[in-house]
C-alpha cells in the first residue's frame, strides 16, 4: 500500500478550509490538491503565508539570556519537528543534516570536535549510545558511527525511512520507521532482535514520534492515533490505547497522527495527537488517567507537576499533570508555527517561524525574554560564506533543547545557536 505524507503546518490550514465544505477526494484528486498546496514532500515546497500570524508586541525583559556561540550545521527538512534534532551528551553537541554531514561541537564554546560525511541524505537521528551514535539515511540504511571519531562501525538495512531519533538502552537500539514498525537492533552488531508492526492509514503526516522507554516497556505512538506498550525484551504487545479517533469524511479530516514529542515520568506517559487529544496514560496497563480535546503535531514538554504543549494554532498551554486542568494559556504567539516547548529552569521556551525565541514564565505564561536569531548571530559576528543575507529565512521547527542552564536552537537553514540563562 502506498502512503502519502503531508507537512503538518500547511495541512492544518488546508484541513480547516476543507472541513467547512466536506469533500470526498479520490487519490488522484487528493494528490493534485496537496501538490498545489505544497503539502506533499515530493512536490516540493511553496512560499508560506503568515497573514494570520499574531504580530509581536514589545515585552518587558525580566530575565538575562546570553548568546554564547553559533555554528553552521547544514539544512534540516522543513517542518522537521522530530527530524534531525540537536543531541547533547557529556559536553558535546551532536548534529546531522539532510545532505549527509555529521558534526560534533563542544557544548560550552562551540568549537568543532569532528565532522564526517556519509555522502548520502540523512533522514533521522542522531541517537546517542555509550560508544556509538546512530543515524538513518533516506534510503533506509541504519548507520552506526564511532562516538569519538565518526568512523563508520556498521550499517543495516531497515524496513523504511526513519524520521525520528532512535533510542539506546544498554545494547538495544530502538527504531521506529514510517511504515508503522518499531524494531530493536543490537548496538554492537546491527543485527535485528525483533520487530513489531501495525497497519497505517493511507494518508499520514510526514513524521513519527520518538519512542519512550520506561523500565522494561517501550511506549510508541502511531499514525492511527494509538499508543502501545511493548515488552522491551521480546516486542510482545502488552497494551494498546486509543488517543485519538479519526472523524470526518475525507482522509485529511481523519488524520490523527501521534508525531510529536511525548514524555513519561512516575509511571505515567503524557502524549498528544494531531486533531485528537492530549492525555495522561498509565504505563502499567495503558489506562487513560485523564484526556482532553487538543490538536498538536509538535508534542509536549514536562515540568514538575506541569505539562507544556503547543497546539496546532500555536497557542502555548500549561496543564496540571495530575488532572489535565488548564493552568494558563498564552495566545499572543498564535499562528507563528511554534516549536515544541522546552523547559529551562523556571521558564518555558518556544521558537517561531520568523526566527524569534521566546522565554515564558512557567508560573503564569507571561513573557520574560526574547531573542531575535538574526540579531543574535550578527552580534556573534556570524559569517555566511555562501548565502545572500536577504535570502535568510530563520524559521525554527526543530525542537529547542534545554540542558542544565543552556538552550540550543537550530533553525531550518542550519544555524545552531547556544544560549545561557543567567538570571
């Protein structure tokens, strides 16, 4: 069965228009509509229209954010909420780009540690192990590189393209692919240990969520709106829970992918879906502890007793982790295609389509600080060797990464900036 993949932000706009006039589309007509809208990856991208984006108002800066360094990392795919994220481990930042480069920087000062090229397009990763890092190519090759040098250790053919990072647990490498499969490979040899698969809808968002491991269970979300618990050792299905039920007459209206970041703690996993719900699920048996209607394709972040989520309209929410009740909602970034939130100290951070990074209060959602990536890089004397400055488009869809008091933000034209929250 062929599967069509759709860019989530543009699909969200088109779906609203289509739902006002229910339409039944055959496959050929659907492809034509999506191509004209710039939604299918194979059709290429089209200029974006942000006429509905909320203009930024001036804010009272209440926190000190210091830009430390910036580096070129190469392009990432458009709307890459889970693809090619920033990974930090033991004082090093690991980055991959879609043209095949793997780059490692010192986390504090941004100095290059090593760089290699696979000479082929990379679609997912990096996943970080104790001795190796793991990536996947667009041609469905799983590749292991030496963590210290970048030398290739092994490669293994996988069932389909991998768009999210793999997870490493001891000598087990957990991979989720776009064909609805979760597989485990041996980190030393690349040999497959087991695989679990399920049927997927004809039309899906382009992306997959990254599985989460808790104890001896793997938690994985799928494009049919279901979350499953799998036995880590064998791949046996332990439970299955419906997060979102497809509704509507068209394939577009029935999209309910679980593609965003989800989190787990204290035997509870928090998960969201597109055109579905955000829910708290018991890791023990998959029972729903609470759920509420909310659409999100980027996923959520977790603080102490709080869940932070960016919805499909780019409103930022703080929910009570125990009940799902709304603690606060920030509407002043609506329409700005926000990233997944990141929790940094007592702040929540989101980045937008125009290259602005926003620090919000965890307590009430008020603005505490803001950085313009273009201005930041100019202050850091950031030099582009091969690009007309007027053509820069600093949208941020890769989720910002918070580690200790540091924040790493990577834009879609490949510049990585490190910030430090000092007060």
